[in-house]
C-alpha cells in the first residue's frame, strides 16, 4: 500500500529548512555532471562521494524497478510544469538491500539556464518498518480479540459455515428438481451435485482453519516489559480515545521489572479495561473525561497496573456481578470482557480487582508476577 502525503506550502518550507546545508540539489537532468549533489544524498543512494559523480541515469538505476517508471514520470511532469513533487519510492543498493525513501523537491533554472531539482531526500526505511511492525501487532491483537471474545468467534463461525450450507441446501433442491422432471435433466443435476460437493468442502475448510487458529492461540509465556506492552496498546487505542474526547494520563514506573506472561493476552486485558473505561465515560458531559494508566513494581517481584476512569462508577446494585460471563449493562454489550480479563490474570498467577475512584469513576487493578527464579 502506498500512502500519499500532501504537504502544505508551510510544511514544505519547514522540511526544506530542516535540511543540513540546504538547499540540497538533487538529480539535475540537463546538467548531470555539474550538479553539486549533497553528500548525504550520495550516501543514502550508496555512492561514495569521494570517488563517484553519478549521473541522472545512475541515480535512476538505483530506484526499484517497480518504482522507476512512475519516478521518471513524476520528475518529468515536475520539470515540464515547473511544479513541486513529493514521492515515496524504494531503491535497491548494490548489496540487494531495499531502502524506502521520501523525496520532496522542485525544479529550478540555474543562472546558466540549466534545469536542476532542489529538495530533500529522506531515508524513511525505519519508519516503514515501524509501521509494518505496528500493523502486524494490530493484526495479531485483532486475531486474539476475535478468539477470546467468544461471541465474535461464534458469529464468525456461523457466518462462514452458514454460507456454504445455504448453497448446499439450495443446490440439493435444484438437483432434485432436475431429476424429478418427466424427462430428467441429468447434466444439470450433475452440475448441482458437484456444487454441493465443493460447498461441503468449503465448510470443511472453514472448520479446519478455525481449529488451526485456536491451536495457534495457546498462551506463550515469556519475559516481557509490561510498559512496552502498555505502550503498544495505547498506540492502537490513541485515535479511539481522541474520538471520544478522552484525555490520557500515564505514569509508567515499573521499568526494569520484567514480568512473566503472554504479551498478547495481557494486552487483551488492557484493551478490555481501556475500552470499558472509554464506554463508561461516553455519557459524561459535565466533567473532564480522563483515563489514567499507571504501572509500578510491587513485592515480591511483580508489577501492579491500574486503569482508572472518571466515569459514573459501578452501579452498586450489580457491582458484584460484573466479572460474571455474559453480564452486561450495555444494549450492545457481550458481557465477556471482564470475565476474560479475570481468567487471563488468574492464569498468570495474578489478581484483578475493582474499586471506586474518589471523587468519581472506577479503578481496575491487576498484578502480574515477575520472572520465576528457577
Ligand atoms: N469502567 C467501568 N465503569 C463502570 N462500569 C463498568 C466499567 N467496566 C465495566 N463495567 C460494568 O461491567 C459490565 C461488564 O463489563 P464487560 O465484562 O466488559 O462486558 P461489556 O463491556 O460487554 O458490557 C459492563 O456492562 C458495565 O456495566
Ligand atoms: Mg467490555
């Protein structure tokens, strides 16, 4: 997926200002040998500034074959229309490694009448990797959310199996109709029956796939930094918090205190508690919506994590049932969140509890033991 960035004039100017030794002169087309290209651009493209004076063509050769035609077109259009351009593209270095670059630039006519491109080339490979890692984490979290939220699992099984089964029934009816004619239409009946077979196979594959998915989800216990796990969940929920006008406070002080657990499951607990907090505060209009997440080391050797909201607090009439499976006070609630949280924390040998927050709201706290010494 290629994301397109549209920069405003002001943003563009700011980027240009950030350049070391700006303005950097990029690949000049009509005067390649003369263009004083910046050393940093040389290095990004893998040329040694001391020995190489690469031409426009040599620069172009470094561009990934899939990105080359569009890069050439963009440069040509910018030159023709004297317009700014910005592009993300890949280059392939002589050792075969691929870098993601972002170029912003504009054509310029020099005093001697030559065409040059003035702009910046940024190496955004690390950013791309981070984006990819985030996407993977997101997908993993989504997979686990699907699995642990029983209702959603049931819904997805129902949908995936219902479709082929509906087709099986429909084709069986059709097949029988062709056979029951005064003069049976055997070819048409045969087609209907082969559709029955393929839909039956498809339903079987869905079930096999679900079984594989469930197997892969077995807990994977490892040493982990709870603050990293919290930060990852916050990265995923940040826009959701913003959308609901919730202010986030964090005080993560359990650094240097590794815990022993299943990262994805613990993140599922955090995600459930955060979403419950956000949902609890959704009706609040008269005071600030604040979600606070804290972590601290506790003895012997574990961490304590708290998720606090400034919502209306628990309803005393039902407070003792919130951890029960399928207990919910929400019209669209599943009531599985807290019961899953509690079983995950129990399985880790920790403890999950709830108490009212003063002056308003609710605090959920859980502990996770540290790494066993043996
Ligand atoms: N932060 C909170 N503030 C107030 N009530 C809460 C909070 N978290 C959970 N609850 C109560 O506990 C119930 C069960 O929560 P949960 O197990 O997550 O199921 P669901 O969110 O689907 O209703 C909620 O319906 C709500 O009544
Ligand atoms: Mg919930």
